[in-house]
C-alpha cells in the first residue's frame, strides 16, 4: 500500500496538544495507520482521546471522510488522496 498525506481536523480544545494547529497532516496507508501516526506525532493527545485501559473515551469519535470509524468493517481501509480524518469531542451534561 502507498503512503498518503491525510489532513486530520481536531477540535479547538485539543490544539494545546498540537502547537495550536486545528488541522494537522499525517502520513499513513490505512485508517488505523493515520490514527497511529497522529498519536505518534502528538503523544499528548492520547490522554484526551483514550482511557487508561486503552479504549476510546465514550465522548470521542474518530471520523473517516465524515463517517464514524465505529461503523467501518475494519480500520485497515487503504487511504487515498483526498481522504480526510477528524476527531470530534462530544459534549454531555444536564
């Protein structure tokens, strides 16, 4: 598989972990690889996105081309030029 540059959009609350950048670019060949590349480039994000046990926090969503990765059959989907990734932090409260 070929490595592709993929923009990763992040909410403003996480920009303290990315040097103020709301969109960062990662190099990867799959959706799983893009997430791994994001966390490798910006390791402080892991605390905000994952619980101590390694599972994704309940109010965090990764999107691949505006589709939640929860609904993908696998994260080994090859990336193509033009693909986009995003992180959403959902808000709850009462």
